C-alpha cells in the first residue's frame, strides 16, 4: 500500500484542525458523461469519466473536485483530498479535517492506511447527504430539461416538418419573399413567413408575429457595426422558428449537399424569439399550435402554387384553407382553423432594395493580431459536457459566462489552448484587459506563394480586435471532422461556444488536461465567416522600413 512520505505528513500535521469539521468524500461516475468527446483533435481521452469530490459538511462547501478515468486507482482520491487540505477552492482556507466520512468500505480502509498519524477519524456511512445533493443537482441539470415540444402537438409537428423538408420551399422562395398568413388565433393576428436555405447554408422558416419585427431585424442586420449589435438584433426578433440540422455523429460523406439528405438524417429544431424573452429552444402549447397551423398552411400553399415561383418569380397570389386541429386536452375533438395565405411582392422588392443599397457601402476590417496565444501551445477543438460546465461554475477557475446560453445537444463546443501556468495566466489577463472574449471564428486563408489553403482560427475580443489562435490545413481529415462537429454543436447551443485555457503543457496532462488544470473558461459567440466579412485571408511577408 502506498503511504505518504514523512515530509508530507509533517506538512499536513501543521495545518489547522477544527475539532468539529466533518468532510464527505466520494468518487462517482457522472450520469450521461461524455468525457471521451471533449477533445477530438490532439488528445487521448479515456472511455468515461469519474468525478472525485471532497466537501466540508460542517461549512457546506466544495473544497476540491477532479475528473479522472475509471481505471485510475484510489491514489487519485488521495491526491484530490490533499489538494482539499492544502489548496482548497475559494473561499476555503488550508485546513485538516477532524473526521472524514465515505460510503465505500474499500475506500475507507485505503484511506485509513494512508492517513495514519494525521489524527483524522475515518468513518463509513451508506449515504452522504451533501454530496448526494450536489450530484442530484448535476443530474437534474442534464436530465430534467424542458422538452422541446409539448406532448399534445409533438407527433403532429414532427410529421409536419418532414413534409416541409420534402416540399423544400427554399428551392423556390428566397428569404426576402415573404408570405403572409392570416391566422387570428391564440392572440396572433398575422404571421409573416421568411424561408431560409436558398443559399444552401441554414435551412428552415421564421414565422414573425409582426411585420415591424421582420423589417426591423433586416434593417438592423444590414446596419450592424459589430458582432454585439448583430446579436442584439437577433435577440430582438419576435418570431417562432423551425430549422433543420444534420446528425452530428454522421461523419461520412462530408461533402454531401445538405439538401440531398433524407428526413431520417435531419433533425428539426424548434424555438421562440422575443425581445423580452430572448431565445427559447422549446415551445409552449399555444406556440406549438400556432406553428403547426402555420406549417400546414405553408405546405398546402406550396402544393397548390409551387410552379408559379419558378425562375425567381413572386407574383401576387392569395388562397384560403381550413386546417383541422385536434384539441390539446381531447384528441377526438377537432377544430377547423380558417387561414389565408398571401404573397407580398411589394414587401419583397422593398427588402431586396435594402440589401442592394447596403452592398454599395464600404466595409471596415478589424485588426488581426498573433501575439495573444503563446507559441508552442497545444490546440484542440472539442466539447465540454454540461455537467462538467456546472462543475467549473462551482470550482475555482476563472469563468466568463453568457446569459443566453442554451444547453442544447451533448455539451458546449470549446477550443482548448494548453500552455504553461505563467503563460496561461498572462493570456487570461490580456483577454480581460481587452474586454473579454466576444467570439470565436474560423475563416478561410491561403498562402498565394505555395498555393496552400487553411482554416484560420480567430478569437475576437471586446475591443473588436481579432487574434489568431490556429492554422489548420484545409485537407486535414482530423480537423475537417472536428470542425464539422463544431459547426453542428454551435447550432445546438444557438451560437454559443467556449474557450478553455489550461496549464500542463509539458506534463502528463499534455493534450488531455484534467479538471484541476483548467484555469479559465470564456463563453462567447460562434461567429460565421459572413459575419466577419474578411473574405479569404492571405499570408503576406511584413518587411521593416529601411
């Protein structure tokens, strides 16, 4: 059995000991842990994750926490305990417990041998109230999320979005060609439908509850002078939406056009936007009923008039429909909802003119710098499970959060930068001084002299500057797969991602930092290449003036 060396025991014996302090310690597998997917590039993750937790039961606080692989021995529990004694999370102070309680007999006997001569009583209890409560909180966060759709409308909505996918309205309607649906139900008078997808990027439909909201968003999107302004414009919309995403585990046929995929390969995402509510990735009953009727009206209108929209035509058309809707409390009771669908050619011309006028304006480009990320840093693109994110909020790492974070999918998409502790702290301080991290972007780049093309990783700080953090070869299959997952996960979180700054570049944790190695997490926005408007960045040789 391993034992503490004498100098360590003497050092621990000098720590203050509160006669009434009782600590709880345990090691548990995290329910739904996705640890193997944290770092898809440059790492050797384990197959699962265990959480080691030490809490002060007398003060109700977490003193130390760690994530280890299942095959890690009980020595890891001791390492975390020693850190809880000597270097606890804030606001804890170095101390030695009078009593330790565990719920595992084998662990109790192991600790009894290791902690001899430290005047610490080891006891066994089948239940650990404080740790049980903490882990219940972790699991509730992951498992008890609001369902995306209310049960009475779930099956009908899922069936309807499959029909819309087959209809492919984006093949004949551009986003400025607005359809008006007169509804007069559930306090909604008229819906204004904008179809996304003609450019082959994001596919779906926005159902605005007012014409003013639609016009205001498009004008603000054109006038926006910063990523923050664009975010404000996005959150200021008043609409219901449906978007389509691919299965994020599907890494085959990466080049396959999104529009060629079958409904089985597509996952619909529903949601609500409102200036006072922000983004909500689930619907309530009346919202679900409104969207269901709106989708059915769109489906019937396309089925009747699709041929009239060929070759970018958008003539004045109007049709009425009676749409049956089952009662949410009594499925056998059917109500006929009368709707009228009308094209708005004059509005389409007005919106198109707004975009064309903006195309003549000049664009200002931010500064791109390469002095933020330390040289020889280890870079990786991956994901942080939601339960681990909750631990970081409890733990001692520096944390910059975004209030609009949506916990969609398996976790938060993250860029991990691992360097030495001093350089990591310097980088954190420089980010704070620059107004924090605002966004993360991947932009195309090229070396015109050699003909090489790259995927350029950029960080945008609060002062508007862009900082280079990585150059990835365009033909690198590992990065291509990780980048594909990054884009899909950012859709799940509605454009929120993160940057992890970790220490341990030269130690055993290189490429696979543990919880204790993570010094900072910055939540930020995933910025698209179109948002930046930089075009393709070119490598140039800078020469000093003579």
